[in-house]
């Protein structure tokens, strides 16, 4: 069966949606999977996001799969639902909602039959020390958990004072990682697949975030004005960025060959291309080009910025192109440049 499995947060639950080319036999097999449900909105079957199904459908097993609502004691399940409702009412991004759900669930599972609303400042201090000393979590990981728990006490319970005497872990100051221009040239030369090649070129040539490139729609490309419309992703702010002239002809070839319907890059069974698939394209390109460097797809965005800085582009113009709120973030690239 040609099937695409993708983790999602669907109606407050962690689920795995299953896309496939319809035929009666495959449809029958999917509906018989334990916990399978049909979604009219998704037009697909979906199953619980757990370790069993992640291994079955070759999805990396992470904390997302290990923590679900039924593993939280009944006494604290209403707290989780209130957190999710508050996040949705405040129109937080799906990524933020998922992260807060995972991090808050870690605390609720640890509490077992103890009610989270009864926690005081001293107990929460002890919990974050436990995360750092016993669980050996990094400052960045503890900070993420801190944000989720603080959001619940601040915004849901309206008790912000409980965190006044709990210091926020200071994140380490890290410089962006970049790839040498010659290595990028090798990567692009080694990537023969037209779709994969142009994905990498647009990452490198426009400095987009991963979520931004998979959300690009055909209608966002303005080849007459050589602009690309980026609909509000991080910070919910729309912006325009420049379309590299060097990819225009290749982009036209790609459109004629792949015939995308809505999104510029679509998955094998329709819908937008997944971030994980884009990451695998980058990883495979590194491997083919024999580049032994610990970098992620995001490094192409870093390269884009350093190139602009080296060309003498104004720092505020770069900030607008990247969609950054704080100019200090942009200035960190100056050290790399």
C-alpha cells in the first residue's frame, strides 16, 4: 500500500493521519486498525499517536508519542484540557500548542494523583531543579517546560505571583551554524531530483523558515514583480521576500512536471509537503555531497543572511526579509559574517 503517515494535533488529541490512494481493500484494512477513525474534514483515516503506530508507520518515536491524555490521572485531565482551550482561544500556533501540551503533560504524569492546582512556589522550584539535576535536561529544554507550566499558572489559573521567585533558566548564547558556499554548490549538484533541488535552492535563496516553505502556495509566487508572499507564520505577520531570478526557469519546469494544485510543494498523496520530508531532502543532500558537518536545514537560512551582510545589505532590510521582530537576532549573524 502506498501510504503517507503524518503526526497531527486533531481536536485536542495527538493523532497520526493516514493518506493513501483509495481502493476498497486498503480502506477496509485501515478501518480495522485499533482506534482508527474517519475524518470528513481531513478526508482520511487517523489513529492514536503512540509508540506502536509510530514504529508501524516508520515515524521517529519522540515524547509526543509517549505522552497522551489517557496516561494523565483523571484528577489532572481537566487541567490539560483547560490549557489547550486557553492556547486555542489566544490563537497560538499549532507548534506552540503541541510543545506546551507535551511539556505540561510531563509534569502532570509525574504528579499522578496529586492535583496540579495545589502546587506552590517551593514545589515548582523543586520540580525544575529535578529536571536539571536528575533528568539532566539542557537549559533550552528546561526553559521550554518552564514556559508551558508558567502559561498554565499565569493565564489559566490567573496566579502569576507563584513564579515571581522562580528564576527562568538562561539559554546559552549560540552562534548560527553556516555551510561553506562551495559545500552548498556540491549539495545542489548532487541533488538530481527536480523537486528536491528547487526546495533547497529556495531555502538558500530566500532564507525561509521550514514552516514557511512548506506553507507556500502557488498563488504566493509573483514572477512579474519577482516577489514571494509569505503569509503570517511566526508572529502571524505577513511579509514579502525576493524571488531569486536564477530559479525562475527551473521553477517553471517544476510546475509543468509536478502540476501542484494548491501548495507549491505537495506530498505524494496531496496536501502540503511535510517539514520532516524537507529535512530528509537536506540530510540526503549532505550525504550525497559527502559533507560531514552537524548542521540542519535551518543553516541554509543562516547562509542567506550572512551572504546579504557580506554584500552590504542594510541590517533593517534583512530583518524585514527574514520576518524577525528583534533586530538583536539579526545582529548575531554579523559575528558569523
